[in-house]
C-alpha cells in the first residue's frame, strides 16, 4: 500500500488536474452549460451597526444592487433588507466599443457560467421601535446606509393625579 501525506500545499494540485480533465472533456464533446441555472440561496450582506442618541446607522455591502432591486421594510423593531441580482442570459459580444453606435452583431452564446443569479437578505431586530417616517436610506457605490430613527416614547396615556 502506498500512502501519500496530504497537506494544505498539496491540495490545489488535484483540483488543477480535475479542472484540466473537465475542460478537455467539455471541449472534446462540445458540452455547454445550462444557460438558465437554478437560483442560488440569498447571501447575507456584511453589516456595521452604530448607535447615536436619536438613531441607529446600519451600513451594508450590497455590490451590484440597483435601487430598483432593493427593498427595505420596517415593522416595529424589525428591519428587513432584500435585493435581487439578475444575471443576463446572454453575454456581451466582443470587447467594449468606444463608439456611440456600435456595429450590430448577434449576441454571444454562453459557454460557461460561474456567476449565478442571487440576492441578498438580512433581517435586523433592534432594541427599540423605529420611526419609519424619520428614517432614511442611501445607496451609493454598492454600500447601503440606513439611518433608522428611534421612536420617541409617547407621553399620551399618562394620568395626572389630583
């Protein structure tokens, strides 16, 4: 019996051979990937949460998310953030053209896909209720900044003792 010690340095070599044979097999048979892959599970975006006397400031990384694809819901103390990232079925054909009117060409056929359609989802539960009317959101360069105003204690319902 022949025993080969396995270490972290030796691990990439077998994966390189697997990729080499997989690529050769696909090229030989002309195999392509399915252009409509299954939707991946939502990612949990990184979060920084700061507190001031009047509000919480949440900062989340959401790369590639457009404003139209982003939803923020506030319900009492709970904040739900959700975003969908669609991936186009066709890849752009050729390199980027600097002209305002690029020549018309048929779309390229997708041969290999590693980028999956995905989304982001995160729910926060804060210690106090949030005032949605006084809260704000800003999305700039893939970073969402939520300023969640704390709801002030209501004085209604207090009784005066005579």
